[in-house]
C-alpha cells in the first residue's frame, strides 16, 4: 500500500498574513486520513511548522543544498530545514531545473543530503511540451528517474511527483490516459529498480494545474497516490477540497 499525500507547493508566494490560510486549513483537517503537506517559502517554514505541530499537516522545504553546511551564501541545508520543523523537501522541481540549471545528478546529491537529515524527498520529474510533441516523454521521465534518485532510498523517505512542465500554472492538464501511461511507467521503473515491495510502496503524485474541479478524476487514475499542488494550495478553501477528494478516492 502506498500512502496518499496532498502536497502544497507555495513557491515564492506568502508572507506572514498568509498564515491565516493555514489556520483555516487546520480547522478543516478533522477526520482527514491522507497525509497533508505544505512547502512554504523558507521564511515561513518555522512559524508554519509550529502552527501545525499538533496536527496532521506536515511542512517541507522547496529545495535544499547538497552540502551539510559551509560557505554557500544564500543556500539552506537539509539539516536547517529539519531544524525549522520540516519533514519533507521538494527536489528537482522543473522551476529549479530551469531557473537554476539543476541537473538530475545535482538533485540526486540533494536527495542524499535530505535522506541523511531524515527528510522525505519529493523528487519531481516532467517533460516539456516539445519533448511530449516529439514523443519523448517516457524517455525523459525514465532518464530523470534514474538520475535523480539515490540507490539507498526507502519507501517512507521518497515520493515521486510527475509534473508535465506544460501543465504547471497553465490550466492545461494531460488527459487521464496520458497521466495513467506515465504513472504506470514510473511504477514499473520503481519496481524494477527497488524491488517489488519498496517499488510498490513509493507514492507517486501528479502535479500541474490540479484544481478542486479536476482532482477527483485525477485521483481515480491507478498509480496516482496524490497531488503536488501549486496555485490551488495557496487558498485553504481550494486546497481542502483537493484534500477531501484524495481522502474519498
Ligand atoms: P500548479 O503548480 O498547481 O500551480 O500548476 C504545480 C507545481 O508546480 O507543483
């Protein structure tokens, strides 16, 4: 059995005032069975973690450095995220791959650092529109999967997120068949690499324009164990609907 996870990625959004959304969310999580995560900007991580400490809401970072400490101005180590209350960290989001030139090898090193600090790594994979049009999607995903994930992961310390780049923040969503094809492929590759038990237990999230209106259909697709949600995680009223849809799936 995989764990179901509704994960919010606030990206570079949110200041103190937005913690009111977390307050609202916390008031609406009673009875929710799925795991729930928000990855706020690092400036809010500690406060959000304190607010969520007696709840099922987990918090996480949006990236971390591969090094544990040292002369790296502006960067944050996995240990620092952990110290601020995080239990997860998103790694290899396409915006990091694009904006910061992160390679799959970089992401694997960061994932090693995350595991060493006892954080669960949410490793993101996704093809561009040109790659999909050229029918290279599975090759790209397979390559990113092989390159970005360390060999010594366990199912409770790794989550994989499939996020087609062209679906992020665009309102465009792949067909359910397209989501199914990629998620089945990821599952098969995880089983091939990590074995039947571990490979079957790693949660695979879909991300890219998940909204209250499409969440239930997406969660009904086999091998979709949850979602990585950007825009719709910023408002508690939207995110709770997505969480409830996952809970009911
Ligand atoms: P979106 O972002 O839900 O706003 O499309 C998803 C993501 O980038 O994780």
